[in-house]
């Protein structure tokens, strides 16, 4: 997650040591706990490595993008996979 709503922000992330497989469907859930400033990743329901130093506290001024990101102020990196059951 970007820490600020700028062109070149610092990023925080959560990761996993579990290797992915091309032949198995995997359920990924990412969460952000605003009060504790924690980013969490769950793989098939199991909590993975989180980031407890996330300082995000900005109000995004732009659109919500699903399936792409921003690099150096421009849209980039379209998601090649499938997104299902996205909730806000």
C-alpha cells in the first residue's frame, strides 16, 4: 500500500512464504487495520507476514483502481489474473 497519495510514495506490504501453484485456486485476502496501522495478508484463511509499521493516513484524492497500479504518476502494471468477490 502506498503511504501517501503522491507520484512516488513509500510502500508497505504483507507477504507470504507459501509458494503459489498454477493448478490450484488460492484464496487471498488483504486487510488494513486503521487503528493499529497493520497490513495483513491471509492465504486460504491463514495469516501470513504483516507490516505493523504502516503509517498511511492520507485521504486519496483520485479514483479507486482495480486491476492496475500507479508507477511514477502513470497507470501501469495491469493485473493479469482474475478478481472475484471484491468487497469494500
